C-alpha cells in the first residue's frame, strides 16, 4: 500500500530543492497572487524547524519584523515557493529551535557554521 502512495507523492515533489538545515538563515521567494497578477515576495529569516519527509516536508522560518517575532511555515515542495536561498549557514545543537521564541537581541543569534 505505501508503495502506491510513494508513487503518487513522487509526481508532486520538486526536483531542484536547495539544501538547507535548521539554524540557517534563508531567503524564501514566495509567489503571491494579487487579482490576476502574480509577483514574488522575499521572506528572510532563520529556519527553526523542519518536519516530515517526502512530499509532505515543511519548514518553519522565523524573522523579527518591527520588534515582533513572525513565524511562517512553508511546504517545501509547494508550487508557491519559487526558490529558497541560503544567506548564512548556522550550526545549532538542536533539531528544533523553538527556544529562540523566548530570546531577544544577541541571545537569539544562532552560531555561524564558519566560526566553529
């Protein structure tokens, strides 16, 4: 049974997905429809979680907007995601960075992968 599901899911998966991990700062280019027009809007922040796998995989990006923390969850293989660019590599010690929600300022920074 799961073999049939895998075959169906394979049709909906993107082939060229950029490699990024939790802790990386990414710029997600999202397609937004306004009436009959379509434009691309960038959403830049830190990846705090990746969930599931296969075609159901999603990731959560957190950014600070005017002093307010904003989180947005994107399905990785969605046709509305134009691209995902890695701005800065991070090297956290956790798989999920939910603790960043309670931190502010410099404490909320994730260690860079270059400075290990």
